[in-house]
C-alpha cells in the first residue's frame, strides 16, 4: 500500500536515526579509552577490545542481513535488532568488568549491524523508484554524520559526565525508534511467512564468521600486537584466508547461500565495491588520523576536536538531499564521483600542509572539501549498489556494499597505524641526527633553555641542563608526530589517486525491470 507523507517522514527519521546511532557507536568510545581503562583497572591495550569486539560483530552480521531479514521477516528482524542493540547498550553502561563490557559490546555490534543495511532497505521501499536517489541522499546524511558525531558526543560526555553515558545515551533513542518502527514500518506481502521453505546454510555462516571475523581481528589488533611476530595474528591470518576462500567457494556453488555473492557478477556492483572500499578508507581513516593529530600535537581536548569537525560536516549533510534531488532527475553519477575524488585528493594534500601552530579554522577548508567530496561520492555509490539488480537482490547488494565500506575503514586504520609507527621512527631519527653537540643551532638552544630553567626554578646547572635536553627531546617527538600524521593524509589521498582511472569505466545502468512475480507483488502493495 502507498506510504503517506507523514509515514514516510517518520520512516526517514527512524531509519536515519538508527543508522546514525549505529555509526556513532563505531567511534564514540575512541575518546574514552583512557577513562574506561582507569575505571576498570586494565591497560589501554586491554580496553581496545571494546572497539575490536564491536567491529568484528558488525562486519560478520552485515553481509547476513539480507538472509536474516528474509528468514525472520524484515520488520521483525529490524525491530528485534534495535531492541538487542538498546539492551546491550544498557549492559555496556552498567558493566563492572572488562569481560562483561567486551561481551555486551559484541552483542551490541550484532544488533547494530542490522541497523545499517536494513534501515537502508526500509528507506528505499518507502520511496517510489524514481525518488530513491533522494532516499539515498537522506541515508547518506547519516553515513556522513555518524563517524563525525562520535568523537564530538564522546568528548562532551567525558567533559560533563562519565564514560557509562557513552552507551546508555542510546537507550532513549533506541526506545523511540523501536516504537516508531512498530507503528510505521510496513510489512511486505508474505513477509516472514516462508520460513519453513528457507534452507539455513550453517556451514556458510560458520565460514563467514571465522573468515571475516579473523580478518577484522587482524586489521584491528595487528599493529598493537606487532603483526606477524604475534602467534595470534599468524593464526587469525591463516583462519581468515582459509575461511574466506571456503566461504566464497561455498556461497557461489550452493543453491541457497546465506550471502548471495552471485550478485557480484553484476559489473556495476563489482566496480562500485572497489570505490566503496576506498571511500571507507577515506571516511573512517581521516576521522581517525585528524583527532589524533590535533590532540597529540596541538593539545586540543576531545570536545574541541569534535566541535572543529561539525561546521564542515554540516556542509556535507546539507548537500546530500540536494545531490539526491539532482540524481532523481536522471543525472549521471560519473561527474559526482569524479569531482568527489578530486576534492578528497585535494583535502589530503591541503591537510598535509598545516603546521603545529594551526588553529581550528585553519582546518575548515580542507575538512569542508572532505565533507563535500564524501557527499559527492557516497550518494552515487549507494545508488549504484542496486543499479542493474533485480529488486529481490537489493538486500544482498546493499548488505555487501555496507560490509565493504566497513572493511575499507578497518583496512585503512590498520594501514595508517602501521604507517604511523614506521614514519615516526624515520622522522625522529632524521631530527635526532640534527640534535648533536657541536651543531651551533642545537648548542645555542640547549644553552638558552638551560639558562631559562635556572632563572625560573633555581636549579643547578647540571639539573637544568638535563631538563633542557628533556624539553628538546619532547619537541623532537612532537615534530616527528606532526610530520608523520601529515604524511598519513597524503597516504589516504594515494588510495583515491590509484583507483581514480576506474571512474571512466562506470556505466550508467538503469535498474533492471521487475520480474513478473515482483510486478504482481508491487501491484498488491499498491
């Protein structure tokens, strides 16, 4: 049946809010790790499992959302996942041990994984086919806002309250979204009534969990465990390789796969996943590198960091519906992707040109370019993920596209962590080579610093000289980190440069016409 304007507006509010809530939780805990570790009496390395467990659960469940929605009924699965996410948020906020927090964070990730792909599918169905680019624009607003709002909300909560509120803040949002979903999300014809006819691919689910879960573990924990010098990383790398190969082979050879990988035979979707992977690298890695840069080198607080991201992000959010409206008229996605990639490349190189004295507004232009670039690219890619697919394959295309974006983010952050460690050692070595006795500039700086310390503190010459050397060492490390993070912005741009030529291979496919069964179902729906 037709969706009224009021119902459509509420569905937009519900689905976008749910998607934002899920994406916010991927980054909100990043600014609270130190406080959480101190409260629970564990190390930073241990508390990092709070991030890892959520990411692993997320990336396992996302590709399965199409199958799970078909098995349980999309509305039931969506509401059940929202309830699970909300309950897990409560238990995370009340956890008193690391084990409990990591466990409930994993459960939260299972519930949250459905909120992304299923929200998008529900939003698409609330719009007529000709208006679905507008739906993509509205959903894209959430994709841009989520990772950016995380550090801002987290910083505010830490400044004002304490870390448990990072999780329990989801509860009122989850309750309201659940009630609205119960009242306004329509059931599709025969939704969830053919459960007995659905064959559950248990081996496929097991291979997916082992393969993709192990891969996510390697990407999340590789740097902190020194990569292949760690036995757990070696074992998980082997499991990831064997699990993914076995999963792909099984899913393309059985009649009823848990994840329909055959849709990747569609050239448009296959090419779209390449771009989506790179956009995931850019979206999540830039939000990871920027806060670390301004907090470690420039001394900003988490709240100041989050607030500095908001003005530029607002530009991207405003642009999304405008681009969606434009694409609803049949505009080609190629110019949008072309301009978006160019802007993101410029963002990387402009960000790499700042210095340690840069203020908040010095980052506005590059961050604005990033926001506009992501907006220009994200919406066409969301749309292209289903272009050329049969309507029955939409959930599979959407789920795979979302999984690839998440994996791109995990891959980008892992690469950035490894690159930062290597570049920092190199830059510090280069800088230390200049700080040797006999270098007139260095000797003069040590002498001046020693005299200043003696005048301010009354220390002896020996003590003041030691303090001066410590100050210079701190300055050297700070400068090495600055140069390292600036190099990392260039590295992010490099991924966009490498796939840029593929833009010219994008085909503007119209969505495949519905089958006879789909026409009959749509006729009944209206």
